[in-house]
């Protein structure tokens, strides 16, 4: 009996999951290799960090999502090496390493936070790329109010109640908006020594506009709404240093100043998965300055038509979910067509379905082709689209419930942070360190 065609998919994010699902009826065996056990809906990470949603609602177990897909199996492991010549992928898990052979490979390992060469900032201003990041930030944000309640020195209270979000793209805007609403709508009344509503939320960016990629009109509307909900928007302000107690900023006139703040959040800059550089080294593909790969028009690696790269690791398209979804489906279709001895598809062409970002409850900005919308209607569109893409019926129901609690009411259902999370993270880190 001849062996079935083996497809290995690296990553269980948007690209990996949608590629796998698109192979559901194909005569192949799919192995999904990912370093987390869940599929993550990154656009809502900020709601986990600010206590609106639970981690389970935006990160269902990948094997549960793929339970009914009999030709797919899910393996936990961080891919450390791809051997293009031998057609194998090596991954490591806490118990050891695994080598998985492939006939076709779809690489969708995404991107990580970039500190523009200042990795030491990460300890003081965590980014937001994973559930671990969001839970850590949740601990830091709610913890800052707790520390302020304990403090007696007014300067110390100010430091704890000053939140700085670096990066005024969609993630930074959403994060700053939610911290401000948390401080002014949810927390008042919970404390005795401090007034949470006096918290300062500063949104910083070296660029001259918030949401620059949405165009001038929507950018200005978003900035206006941010100011309305008391977010202090500081533009043309470049971060030059970050430490435990504050952040140093250089303004457009070259003047440096310091913002005293204990809770900083990094929402600026991405770098493609290092697997991109590894693949480029083996096949001679070019990479851009953040390590994304330049590919053949059908998303395959130069000289390796059996290897596709999709999503945030690709240089030609923007780093958004739709690029990964469409790329994943395209690569899967290419595999299916080859197996059926059908000719190739036309080159991959990303269909831009538009962008959206929430600024506050009931206020979002949406840019779809010629339609530019800001306000409540845009927020309803945001709500409908995000509900549609959240994976699983039960997540949709509980998400809607939590949104009602937070946006119609004032509550936040997910304020819990536990020491166990901190200990587990440290234990895993030690395990990781002992391996290297
Ligand atoms: C906070 C935030 C908000 C965002 N908001 C929006 C938005 O509103 N709209 C929008 O369109 N886009 C948004 N994006 C971007 C969007 O989420 C990404 O473009 C999309 O997730 C990219 O999909 P991907 O499959 O390439 O990578 P990811 O979804 O990041 O998936 C990467 C997968 O690879 C796995 N992985 C990584 N390295 C390895 C390895 N070495 N071995 C094994 N597995 C590995 C990861 O565990 C993960 O499963 C946002 C991103 C972030 C971080």
C-alpha cells in the first residue's frame, strides 16, 4: 500500500489552522506542530489583559477545534529546525525532540514582538503576543491599582497610577482605551485610599498620528475619541529608554523627558519568526528588515515548490489575520491541486477586506474600500466580525455575555491573577534554560 501524502503545518494560528481545515477532504495526513496547545485569536488579547474576557474564550485547544478532522493530528513542540534537503522538521517539547518527515510543508509560525534592538525593555514593558503576555499584563495592570492603594507617598501613588502604552497602532489604541475605561468605569468604588479615575493613561508614538494606516480622517477621529475618554495621546515622542520605574522619551525638538510609571506596555514593532531566517539561509530567499521572507508568487520558497510560507512571515503582504487566513487556504489548495494533477492556481493575491479598531466601548473605526466609518455603527461592525471569527459556539456565547457585562454594564468578569501562573511560567523558563 502506498503511503498517503504527508503535510506538516507549523503553527496553529490563523495561517496554520485555516490551511489545515482546507485540507479536510484531501487525501493527505496532516500534522500540525505548534509550540502552544491552543489556537490564539490575537486581536482580542487586550481584552484578556484588561479583564473583559477569559483566556479560554480567545484560545481554544487546537485539538478540540480539529477533533472531527480525522486526517489531522496535533503535536506540541517548538520547531527548532527545518531541513529542506532531508524534508524533515525537528521540534522540541519538555520531554525531548521529535523529527517529523513531510512531503509538503506549510510554515505559519507568525511573528514576535520587536524592541528595535533594545530587548532589555521587555522586562519592564511586556509586549502582547501570547496568552502568557496578556495574563502577565493583567497582573501588572490590576496589580498597579493594588500597589497604589497600599502606597502613602503621593509620588509613588502617581507612579503606580500612570500607565504608558507604547505604539499607537490598533493594538496600542485598543489597549489604552480599555485601561482608561477600566480606571474610570469599572474600578471607582472598589478602593478606599485612591481614586482609580485619576489614573493617567498615556499613549505614545514616534509617528505623528494614531492609527496612521487608517488615513487622516479616521486617525483624527480616533485621536479625538481617545482624548474624550481621557487618554493622553503624545505623538512624535520616541522612546529612548525603559526601566522599572519609568520611561525616557525624546520629543520632536530633541528634548528628552522622563515619565514616571510602573506599568508600561509595548505595542510597537514586530519581528518575523526566526524560522524565516533559517529557511532563507538554506534556499537563498531574501528577507526584509524584520525577517519576513520574499517568496515565489505562489507563496512557495524559491527552489522548493513543496514548502509554503504564509501569514506574518511573508514580506509582500501586511501582517493581518486575513493575509494569514487567505494564504493558508491558498497553500492548502495548491497542495490539493498538485495531488490531483491539476495545474497551479494563479499567483496568490491578497484580497483586502479592510481594517478596524475599537477605541472605546461603542466607538470603533472601520476602513473598508471606500467606506470610512467612525463611531457606534463601526463598533457594531467590529462586534459582529469578531464574534464571527471567534472559534467555537460556546466561546461566542460567553464572549457576548462578557461584552454585555463590560460594555452595557461596568463590570469585568476576569480580574483574577494567580501566583500559580507566575510560578508555572518561571518553572517552564528554568526547564528551557536547562536545555540550552
Ligand atoms: C495584539 C494583536 C492584535 C492584533 N489585532 C489584529 C486585528 O485587529 N486585525 C487583524 O487583521 N490582525 C490583527 N493582528 C495580527 C494578526 O493576529 C496576525 O497577522 C495573525 O495572527 C498572523 O497569523 P499567522 O498564522 O501568521 O501567525 P500567528 O497567528 O501568530 O500564529 C503563529 C503560530 O505559530 C506557532 N509558532 C511560532 N513559532 C513556532 C515554532 N518555532 N514552533 C512551533 N510553533 C511555532 C505559534 O504558537 C502560533 O500557533 C493582531 C496581532 C496582535 C499581536
